[in-house]
């Protein structure tokens, strides 16, 4: 029995959002009389961080601290329409809608502040710490709280904003497939190193090195969550998972987590990630969407690494020990390729 | 470990921001670590009933008789729901955005098309009493021949899975049984290539396996409305789907969700909400319908399988000159979202590379298995697996380093993509370079110097002459309906429109024109 | 159906409920006591989302008959923090961004607590072993392992 090491690579891109029926999302932003803001969405946070990333986008756009913004998701009576959390569209579509709403709210806030400070709104700026002051004269300042109170009780202004972001439907040509499927693309390249046991066909992950280009990492910790967790899912798709292990024969389907296999905490490997940011022209602060594409390069990189290790091509997913072993047997044994 | 490479593309960014770019703590983290984040099932309602469904034990069968008389008398049973109780017992998810025909019942009436298809719903005082009643439902099946392989399903004489699509394939543009992509002359490209490599790839289905299973709780609210706590990934999508199936105005419902225990695409299909609401309507009580783990795994929709054939032509120097792809998406018994996956996949071809001749045929095929749906990387994951394994083989074939081979073929700003839009904002080359650096994978100097912003466009912006194929006359099959269809006549599909005129001008389509006006196009 | 009276300690407080025969502890906690912190993930003992401590020992509440905890002490995530103060494990999970959807987090935290209670300075391998009965579909486990190691006494884990 020998364990063979090999490395493989894959590079990919991924479209942000979908081209189906038009792809809109809306957002509403408003302030309470203490100058604290609520973002109302019907968008869903299923763990990807929708609440957190839109909160930062709103705070940045308003020019207030992030603590002064709270995002309320997914109530159909209060949150305006959103297509949903899929197609890696959340950051891009909802983020843009929140930006637009926050810009409108900021406009009212600055007008209200201008009235209180008796200056022109164009001469004001926010300090990001909850104050608005005259440009170049920080002492001529008013807090967002005092502005909100004045707007509500003195001036009769609503510090609020509406936002929508729509990527209109692009018709698909039946003959050529000509279309505008997405307005921006994320990119990635990943190197996987594996160890293949030529007696059992088992594949162990050794390490991964990757580069992901995402437009802008709005929150690097959330991006890291997606990329680390997504790459884990990629390993799982590559080597473990299926509800139909003998597809297209539907028999022997797993019914629980004992039969449906996934890598556990002991099966993971070090993953060194670089994030690149080439801003998308229409992304919120240039952001695209890291959520979906992060698993994709792992599958082929692992398959290519297995070839490098033992010289077999397994073109069927998942690459189970059974498939690896059958391929090695058919080849008459492992044939390690040139070490990379 | 994550490293931000701020040095790359720095001239395209303004990094002078206050909140953006900071690793701020998640808004929901305190709730998560204290267990106070509220998921749909954490709502405890007075007098709540529990709904369970009886599922088909056959992959394809006619339903001769459904006898629920014993189940109705079973202890704790409040209501048995049959297909005839569902106001509009035929739907397709994307009908909300006018894509595809209604093809899936909420509860099967005269036929089942996959093992696990819901036939009868039981609403009882407790889950246990619902399970006991389920065992008392007697269903007389007449098994029919089933088809499980996508290529078998497309053969003449194959069992018809879903009568809405009698050829077992989704119909695109009312004409074709697949989505086409045509860019240049792939046959000429292949003929001129030094090497041609044709390969077959297969991805099995994949389960989303969120730790929280699909589910919802529907409760009568004041003033005739219903409040619905749900695990959906798409609140209004699910709300509007329920409004259609239950044939009521959408403002009948107050949907609350937003905090979901993982989805990955598996919570878009609105699997539980319509029956939970119907149960609440019929009993006047709150009704909870949550999938068990086995149901989630076997009968909640998976990422569908894909079979992919790739035929590539490559020159000795490593340039890919032609790529021909035939992909078959296994949609299972009903359409759900696979119809769109094929379109998204066609647009994704030939991967992030500039290849002058590309030909794609992508099929959405019906088989007698659990309907497939979207999952993280929808329409792209399996294709990327196939393309990137193929890239590795091609590099091997021409004796090139696989990193350098990718940089050589990578798309660059100004290139024409196969879906006939100019490539912009590219960054594949930089990703390969950085990954090589991180992995200490040596690449030659000329490849280290390559850039997405250099050497694109020019001849690479051209659309090579694309031969027109002989036009296949459209006899789009008229939509067949079965007895369960209670859709009002007005909602039925009109006869297929006449086929569109085959020659299309090069001018961008309506959507494309708007695209350009918003974001601008840069011509070299 | 006959109901059985059941008394036990729940997060340090005596509780008394009536349960149907066959009721599992998870259902008793969620539906009868109203403690929603343990989660239903599979009902088959395969995911660990329902993990609780019974007399300090880690158990899957979905596979535990409620009646078997009579007179014993059951701890859930709800017991972890001390008033407004987070337990070191909760702080470490937050600091390490060790939750995304949050659904596995209650069970994961209880598994981690069971480990640190008996082994305050676990090795990475021991942490992996301790959480290997808990499925997380979002994080890839790395941040969870790091969080448990960070929470271990003084943050000084053995290599």
C-alpha cells in the first residue's frame, strides 16, 4: 500500500445574479427620533450574512456608525419585495437597493441638519461617528440624534429613503443564445493537494491554496466565512456527497447523516486564501458576491490532483474510494505523474 | 487564513471608506451564540396541529384508488387533505415570472411520477397521531414503466414522465427541446485543430442538507389573514406561489422568516407552505408542516444530476480553437428551477476562456426521480467540474503547465464572450497568478506578466461567422393536462405562438440595450 | 393516551411536566418547557443540533426518552451565559466567527462545554473528536475548532 500525493488546479468565473424575469430587490431605510436607522428588507439571511453586510452598506452610505443601523429581514408586511436569497445576488442586488435608499435618507438628513445649522446642505459632511459638521469647520456640528429630533418634532421631515435595484430581463436568442446573463463576474483559482491511498482508494485532503476575486470584500470576516465554508462544501461535493450513490440507478439512497457522507472536522485541511478586489462598475462599493462560486473550483482541482497523484481520471462525481479504486485497478496500478 | 491583496487593481478602487472593508461582527452573532435567534420552528402557537404527507412508494404509477376512510377515523386526526382540496392543484415555480408551464400538483391525483411524491396530507393533533393515520391510508397503485437515465428519457418511445412535456424535455422558446449557444463555426474549428479531445462527465445529484429541514407554520390571523412562519429563502416568491396555488390575493398572507438554518438553494421550492396554509384554512387552527430528515434527503429537491459531453479542439501551442458541449440536466419528474439552470449554463459556456468557436446544447430532461432544484453554484458547478477537468487533460495533451495553459486561454478585457457580450472587469489571470504564488507553483515570466487588462480585444473581440442551422420547424407540443387540473380555462397556455423568424439582427436585444445604457459598453 | 408526571432540573431550576409515553427529551424541552435552544436537525441522532448535558454528560436529546431524565439535571445552551455575561465559549465562538446560519451552534456549544468541563486544555485532535458528532453545513469547522481552542483555559491549548 502506498499513499501518493498530487496537486491539481482549477480556475473559474461565476455570474452574479440571475437573468430571469428581471431581477429586482427593494429596501426601505428610516430613522427613529434618536437618529438610529432601521433597514426594512424582505430578503433572507440563511447564514450568509445578509443582515450584516447590508448594515455596513447602509452605515457607510448614511455616514453613521454601524451600531446606529439595524437590519430587519423578511417580514412581508414591512419589508418591500425582493426576489430572494439565491444566485449569489444578495450583496449585489440588495446591497445596491440599500445604498439607494440610504442615499435618499441621507439627503433628507443633510437638509434637516442644514436647516438647524443655517448653512447650505452641500457644505456639510458626516464624520461617520454620528455627527454632521460644516466642511472644514468641525466645531459647527450637530449630532444625527439632534437632527432626527429636529426633523421629527420641528421641521416635519421624514428621514427615510426608498431603494430598488433592478437588472432588467435580457432576452435570450433561441438560435444563438445571445444574451446579457449577468452584469458582473467573480473569479477564482484554487490549488488542491491530496493524498490518495492506492489500496483503499481513499482520498485525503492535504492543503488548499486559493485566490478569489470578489469586486470588494465588504466585510473580510464574512468573506472568509463564505470562502472557508464554501471550499469545505466543495471538498464534500468532490469526494463524498450524493443522495443517489449509483445514479442513474436510484437505489441505495441515504436517509440520514450516517448514510449521507460529508467530511467531518477531522477531514478538513489548511486553506490559504488570497482575496483580490477588482470593483464591478455596478456593484455596491464594487462588490460582487462570494457566496456561490467558492465551492466550484474545489471539485475539479481535487479531481486533477488525484490524476497527478495516481494517474487516473475519475470523471464522475462524487469521486468515491470505490471509483478511485476501480480506476486504479483498470489502469493496472497507480501511475504517479510528475510532481508539481 | 485570508490575505487581502490590496496591491492588485488598487488603481480601480477608492479604499477611503469608514465601515466598508471592516471585519465588523455579524449583527446576528449574539443571537446565534445565545440560542435566541428565532427560526420558523421556534414559534410556539396555541392549539397547533401537525401535518404529515403520505408519499408515493413507486417512481411511476397510476393511482387506481386512494382510500382514506380508516385514516379519517384514526385518533387525533383533524383533517385529511386530498388533491381535490387544493384550489389550483397544478403549478410551476417559475410561472410567477412567466417561464414554463404548470406541471406539478401539490398532491398527486391520478398519477405519481417519482418515489416520494405527496399524495395525501394528514392534519392531526400530534405528529405521532399523524404518523399513525398515515399507516392507515390505502393506495392502490398500477405501476408504470419508469425512466431514470436522461439519455434514455430522450429516446423515442421512452415512458412519458410528465405529460406537460411529452418528449421528456423542457421546451425552450416554444420551439426547441434545448437551449442553444452558437458562436463561430465549431466544426471548422475542430477540423483545423491539432488535437481533438472528447470526454464524458457525470455529476450525481447532491442534497443541500441544511441542518434545519424545510418547514413552515401557518396560523389563522385576525381579519381573515394568515400568518406564516417559514424557512423559505425567498419570501415573496413563496408568498406569491401560495397565493396562486390557494387562489387568493397575495395580501391574504403575512409571511415571516428571514432567519434560516441554512438553505444552499434547498429552500426556494415552497415545499411546505401551501399545504400548511391549506391545513390552517380547513381546520381554523395553526398547522405545522416540517420535513423529517429522511424526507429532506430523499424527497426534498436536490441539486440535479448533470451529464456533460465536451469535445475540444486545441492547437499544439495550447490555444483552444473550438469547444462543443452537450449537457443534460436531470430535472427529475417536474420542472421547478432546472429549466433556468440550462439557460444559465448555456450563458456560462465555454468557461472563462476566449475560444473563437463555441457550440452548446443544454437540455432540461424529465426522469422519474425527485424533482431537482437550485443549489449553490446553480447551473455552473458541474459544468465547471467538466470544463476544468477537460482543461487539465488538454494541458497534459499539449504538454503545457496547467496554470500557464489557463493564462494563455483566459478571457481578457475587450474579448468577445460566446454569449456575444464584451468581456469587462476580468480577473481570471490575476487569480491564477496569485494562486500559483501562494502554492509556490512555478510559472514562467511571460505568464507572470500577463494581465486581464492587456492584450484583449482586437481580433479577440470578433464574432466569427456562425453558420445558420437548418431551421427545425416548430411543432411545439400542445400542453396536455390531466384530470387533476383545476386551473381556470383563462389561465391555460394559449396555443404556441408561431415560430420566431430565424434570422436575427446583430443588434442587441431589448434587455441588452438597456444593459448598455446603464453600464456603458467600451469598444476598442 | 396516558401521561406521566416528570420532574427534573432544567438549567438549575426544578420543573414538572406531563409527558406522553415515548416523548423524547427534545420535544419535552421545546414544546412543554418552552426552551427553544436545542434544535431539531434530524431526529435520528445524526446531527447533534439537539445536544444537551444530562448530569454534565453530553446527550442527544432527540434520542433520549424524556422519562429517563426524572430527578436528573438537564442543561441546555440557555444555561450557558451568566445573566448578561457570555460564557467564554460563547465569546470565543463570536470572536472567531464560528457561526453562520447559527442552527448547529447550540448543540456545538454544548458539545464544546462537555469537552472543556472534563478537559480544560484539549488538543486540536481532542477538540475535533469532541465535536465530530455535530454537523455544521456552513463553516467548514475550522472556525469552530479555533473557537473551542481559544476558549480553553487561558487560551493555551496543547499542540
